C-alpha cells in the first residue's frame, strides 16, 4: 500500500478564487483572481499582516493605528470605543467636581 505524504518541498495551493475567477484584484496592476475584500489571496495576506498600505474602501476598520478590527461606533472598534467612553466620563466627572463650589470650612 503506497502512502502519500507531503514533503517540505511541496507548497500549499492558494485557495480557489471566488466569483468563478471573473473578478480581479483591486490593487492597481494586479491581474490575479479576487479572493476576499476585493483583493487576491496574495494582497489580502499582505493587508492582514499590515504590509499593504491601502485599506479596502468598502470595509471600515478601526481608526487607531495598527488596529484592523471592525468599527463599532465613532470610527473605533469595540475595545477602543469603550476606552474612549470611559476616559470621557472620567473627564466629565472631574470637570463637574471643579465647577462645584467648595463648602466653607467651619
């Protein structure tokens, strides 16, 4: 019985293109088939690693640097939005405490 095993020299094949191979990558000059987010497998992988500068226009990600999570509110992901909301409440309570006059010492 012959066994078939993968060797280190064999490379993985790229996933099959979506859209029957009729759509192409949106990166200028690339003619590879579309795979995800308007990008071919190669450019999508680069985008996920942060090596590709351009963000796909139809997908909105967090505006914080190096964060590629989905936007929740105000251009921020859930994590960054909650941190922003928490800091905002802290600043509002501090401003309210300063605005209130101090009670006279007796």
